[in-house]
C-alpha cells in the first residue's frame, strides 16, 4: 500500500452544548434504557439518547486533497484515566448510528470521537452522484483517518486511546495502524471487512466480474463512477428482509435516521469502490503482522455480508499474544446493532477488553512473531 504523509488538517466546531455532563447523569441515562424487545426503547432513543447527543460537538476537517470530512467528539467534563475511544464506522454509515455506543462509552468514563468517512455520512461526496458508494483509491480512506487522528491529537494529548471499528471501518483502521505511527493501546474490530460474501456467484467469478466491469467502465465512461451490476440508489428494506440485525427497534431507529437526514443516504458501491476494496482486503494479512497491539475481533456468527475465513487468517497472523477472535453466535453483520440477547454479551467482552488494555504497551518491534497461520495449517494436515 502506498501511503502518503498525513496532511495536518484544519477543524472547526459546528455546534455543541456547553453545559457539562457528570458521570452520574450519564450513568443515569444509560440505566434508564429499556430492553430492545420493549416498545419503550424507541421512546428512550428519541428522548434520552437524543438529549445526550446535544452534548456531542460536530467538526469538519479539510483533507490534503480538499475533501471536507466530518467528525464528532464527546469530551468528558472532568479528566478521566480511561482516556479516549475512537470509532471507525462501516460502509454507508454515519456517526449518527453510533449514538448508543457513544453513550455507553461515555458512561464508563471514556471520551469518544467518531468519523464520517469521505463519500458517506455528512462528509463530502467523491462522485458526481451523491448516492454512489465510491472511492478512487482506498488509500484515501486511510489518509483521511490519519488526518482525523492528527485533528484529535490536541484533545487526546498523552491520554490512553483505543479503537473500535466496524466492517469497512475495521479495514481502514487496520491499514492505518499498519502504516502510520498511532496512539492506540488496543483495537476492537466488529465483523471486519477482510473478505466479502459473493453469493450467488463463486468468489473467483465475482472477482472476474469486477475486473471486467472496471475495464468496461474505463472504456466507455472514463473516470466517471458507475454502479456495479445490480447496484442502485438507497432503497428502504423491510425489517423482515434485512440481513443486518435481529433487533426491530434498533433497525427502525437507524432507518428513521436516514429518512430524517436524507443527505446521508447512500446506495450501492461503484465498480471502482469494489475494485479498491478487493485490493485493500488483499493487503490485510500483511498488515496484520505489522499491528503490535492487542486486537479483539468480534466475528458475527450469521454474517451474510463479509466472509469469516479471511478474519481467521488475519488473527492467525496477529503479533500480540493477547489478540483473540471471539465468535458472536446468532449475530448478523452488525454486532453493535444486534438485539440485546446477542449484543449484550459481545459488548460486555468488548468493553472488558478495552478496560484491560488501557495501559497496555505495544509489542516490542524487535520481538520475532511466530507464524501461527503456518503452524495451524500443519496441524490441520
């Protein structure tokens, strides 16, 4: 991966509530949350969760190639030894979708930051069509993330800092950690995009179709982005037909968000996005060996979006002895948005992992890391 030096970004606050929040207030708001199996969850999210969000400040940074990238911060009113957690969302997502996680983290004493990756959420689009899921080069996501971390540096200072990422955001976070100096003590990856489900086509055919589609796009459209075969603009999907979560309450909550903020709606990926995503995923095994901090990978047990096998390869190549893969039985792709019975145990493990590694030093670069992947393959034979 060719990684340029990070641009020192400019950031400006758009809005925030100046009234500080106490830990007692944050914990009270979280304690008031009903189970997601109860209709009262919708009222809690519309009132208390929205009230918390008024204390989150919104910011903009301008990247080296003049793209405006949005991000949000929740900063504890009193110094905390918990430090910061940085959130890296998945494809099509906005930081708005992470309000519940941000409240959970804030109630534990963390300050929290979350980014809208370029081309989605409230960040500037990179295609002529605002609903294209498009990227010219996957490196751009990674450089933006480096700019984002530079923008956070005055806030974080010397405090501990950890990463939580989902799907595409995990791929971005891993490539950032592999190629840039970073402050993270540990990372939690939810259903990371390291390989994709290609049904109904076999993977080799799907890759061939993407290559052909990219060639045709170049021949007939030049550099103009076009949807991949079968992709289209944002369209409502009923809960019964969704393959993201088993939680009707959380599903309806984030779908209502897209209706209330149509500017964050995003359609399917372009041919170029898919080509770039495949190249980025191919780099992740090598990147895994460069990451010297503990990594917890939450593998969704019923994921229909990303493939589990590349996740296993990634973890077999992990350097840190405290890194581990945790399967989340019954979970669709979005572990963070699952129903409480599935989500609760997974989030408890994620938060315990963060707490355990607040002061964890990175692995000494001089330590030789055994190739666990090769050893595992010998055992299987």
